[in-house]
C-alpha cells in the first residue's frame, strides 16, 4: 500500500494508471479490517484511511500506513535466505517462464494496473516492498486467478532471481 501511495504522488504517472492504483488501494482498505482483527488490532483506523484516500490526503494516508508498518512489520526472515542455491535459482527461472513471463515480461501499457516487469521492479523499489508485492501477486487476485501456488522456498527463490536480474 505504501508503494501504491508513492505512485499516487508521483508526477509522471498516467491518469489511467493513477485510477487503477487508487482502486487497488481502496480494495486493500476493504480487506484490511479483517487482517487487523486477525492480529487482535483495532480495525477502526481503516475508516480514517478510507477518508484520507477519498479526500486525496496523501500525508494522512501515509502517516496511517507508517503507523501500521511499525505495529505490524513484514517479517521476511523465512523468505529471504542469505544466498539462494543454484538449484533454487534454476527453479525460479522455470517458474518465471511458466507462470510469470507471459504477463510481466511485456506488460500492457494501456491498462489501469499493468503487470509490471518483475526484474525492473526488483531493481528499482525497496527490497521489502518488492517482496511484499511479489507475495501479494503470487497469491493472486481476480486477474491472475492464482491461489497461492508457491511456498516460501519458491517465493524466496523468485525474489533472489529477480534481484539478480536477467
């Protein structure tokens, strides 16, 4: 969500993409209360976040997201090994060719939420954000129809594979 917020404040993003990112943020905010309840946290904070999004108050939304990140940090310890084995990298390359390349190697530019190039994403965004986006993307949505086909070892291999580049 924080990465999407950065996209919203970027000056060089086409209007159609901004529309898609706002819709994705609204969707994330609709499932966030359930996730917060699962952690025992108060989901009431989401109402203010939804209002900030509707008012396009990026500072308020960013502050709320920062507070959530501090209270619910992303633990990548089990997903990001120190150094992936050559076998894992070969497995990741095969997964990429079979499941990812069709959409991500030549993303359509004229859609609201293009399937961005994963190698470029790994190169240009913070590692934690890339890992979070890959975790979310792999688990899928209505566009990809994936139902979390990969476990932590495969996701770790994919993250390392993309980070190393082509």
